[in-house]
C-alpha cells in the first residue's frame, strides 16, 4: 500500500533512510561516513522535509510497517524526485515502481521532473527503465569524497 506520509512516520522514514544508505552506498561512499550516519540528525532533516510545503512524502507499507518512501520536492522552480528508498527485503517486489509512479503522478503538472543519482548507483537503470533520460553529469561532495552524480529527467511536454 502506498499512502501520503504522516508526521508520525518520520522516525520510520529516518530509519529506512539510514539503512538504505548503508546498503545502497556500501562500496561507493566511505564506510566511516555511512557508519556515522546519525539517527537524530536524519530525523531532524526529515522533520524539516515534512514541514516544508514544497515537499510531498509518500510511504510504502507492507505487513503493517513502513518499508520504503519517496520524496517529491520543488527546488528553485524545478520539480525533483528527491529520493526513493526501500528496505532490502522489499526490493524487487514492485513497491519501488509504485513509489516512483506516485511521486511522478504528484509532480506531473510541472511537465519536467528531475532526479539525481550517484553514477556508481545501479538504481540509475531503474529510472531509465521508467523513461528517465540522462540530462547532465556533475560532481557532488558527500563527506570527504567528491563523487560523480547524474541528473535524469522525465519530460512530459
């Protein structure tokens, strides 16, 4: 089931955020950076996302618990699919596609939707499978690392 997030979901979203970063980015982002991700700081950041009226967060529930989320956001008059993360045990079961479609449906009135993906992250193929096209390549700093980031775009014009 996919539904709009409630403020009471923030702690679960923060847990999924940290767990997903630690598995998705293992071998890409410094081990120490991933190990030191703070639940308190992550929860505070998600509270800010939730309270920002330019963001919309949807969660995936399975067996009565939150197992993933998507964040749709507006930054500088552009619409972004900010993040899609699922716990490992729930990947490959169609929930990622459902979250993606919910996020895109929410943002579609804008006609152009962007998503940022680390180049070394295999999920770039997921976005391409569902119609995203490479828009640009840039650099991003995460911790002490400079990494290659790809921006994909869905153009609904």
